[in-house]
C-alpha cells in the first residue's frame, strides 16, 4: 500500500514539474512574440516634404499705435471772445484758413492811442530836427557854443528814437489786431470744437484740433536680417482680426470707399531707421497707412494682421509640423523610417506654411499629424499629404 502511495506521489510531482516547465516555456515564448511584434510595429502618420515655396508672410501684432503725420491745435493768439465760427465739427479745412473770429475790445482803443503817440512823436521829431539844423548853421558861423549844439543834436537823436518806439508799439497792436482770428495750422479736418462761440479765451488756448487722417503712421522694431528684406515703398495689407474693436476717438466722418468692419488697408514702408547702410541689430521700420476711407484715427488698435504682398522664395514646411508653440523643432522621418526630433530655426509664416531658416534640407519629410506622444527612434509609416502649392 505504501509502495503504491509513493509511486503515485512521484507521478504527481513529475507532472507538476512538467506543467511548470511548460508554462514557463509558453510565457517566454509569448514575451518573445510580443517583443518581436512591438519591434516590428509601425505608427501610421501623415507627413509632408520640406519645399521651397513663394511665401507672403503674415505678421500678427497685438497692438499698433497710429499717429497722424499732421495734427495740431488751432489756438487763440490773443485774449478775446469768440465772436463767430466759420466751421463745424468734421469740416475739411486748409492751412491758413480762418476758423473763428476773435474780438478783443481793448485793441481798437489802444491802436487809436498808439496812432496819437506816433503823431506826437513825429511833431517832436520835426521840432528837434529844425532846432538841430538851426544850431548847425550857427555853429558854422561860430555864433553858438558847442554845448548848445550838442544839446540840440542829442534832442534830435532822442526824438528819432521816441518816434521809432511809438511806431513799434503801434505795429505791435496792429499785429494783435490781425490776430483777432483763429486760423488752421494744417490741412485736415476739424475733430472737436473745444470752445463754442461766445467763450472768452486767453492767448495760447486751444480752440479746435485739426487732424489729417488721410495718412497714418505706425512703427515696429524689426531684427536687422528681416529689415534688410524690406525696401521703402514696399506694399503690405493690413486688417483687423476683431473688427468689432474699431471705434473712433474723434467721431470723424467716413470717406468714400469705406467697407465698414470688412475694411482692409494698404500699407507701405515709409522709412527704415537707422539706414540699412549702418550696422544695427534692430531697426525701426515706419509704416504708412492709406486711410482715405477715414475709418481709422490717431489711437491704439488691438489685434492686427500685416500681410506682405511681395512674395519671396523660402524653404517651408506646414505650420502643423511645428512640435509646439515655440516653433523650434520638428519630427523628421529618417531613411530607415524612424523618427528624429530635430531643432530648427524658423522665420515668418503666412498662416499655413512657415519659413525654415536652418535645420532642414529641401525634400526631407516632416510629420504633419499630431506629434503628441512621439519620440525619437519610433518606427513610422508615412502617408505624404498632397501639396498643391
């Protein structure tokens, strides 16, 4: 009995050992299969080749500060009361045009007194001149003393000086009399009337600002290498990403050709400072906006896109190839169909493609589908996107 028990136990133990060994074999076989499959696994992705294209860069600007080339206050040059107005808000005016009549009631009386002073000074001069002439004749005959002759000469010179002073005082009043008008300092339009008719103003008081908004300027700091691609007079197109933000600081009238919130604006490069012939890391580029439609005014605007109309050849890839918002790396497909995470230097973009300044060669394939979770060395299978450009 014990013999059969021992044999049975031995058989059971042998079976257990055999099953364990077989299980271990199966596990190792499965692991090898999984490892083999993982090694052979490829990730399906979309890609596109780096290619030289004609690029019209679009620059997104958070804000621009527009200034008028000509804008100035029409001011009162003397104290007085505004008697009448010849313009109203939004009136178009020319430089030197009379805008208001200004009355200073004291000036006519002062001019009358000054005329009397001039007449009296002329009479005294004539008297002193005759006296001096008489003493000159007496002196020639040795019929008078040098003391009296010198006194007559001194009185004559003093009378001439008094007359010159009286004339100068009268002329100053006449100038003030001519300033009993407020005139426009520049060509443009009346933006606001600060002082209504009947108001008393002192010399130097602004009465109405006059602005010429047909041309508006703004400036941008641009790196030297980018600025050297620009030329004075080069054209751009400007539009607002949120036209609902457009509003007028002075509520001036719109001109012909206004398209409202769908308006785009022609922009040209007015100047580059310092001159491109001088060395500089950064340059100030001054742009001029054609605002003939009168939509814009001198103020700060938000959300602007500036598109360069002159295209230039550049090595480009789709914006979707950028690995992150910093736009400084892409995933490149190598010859063995594995990925390489590569640093690149980027330039301008047009909203669809971005310029590659360094890090890529023409014809290399970059990943354009989502790069989330990708890493260098991964095996991929690529479907190249159609490129109509």
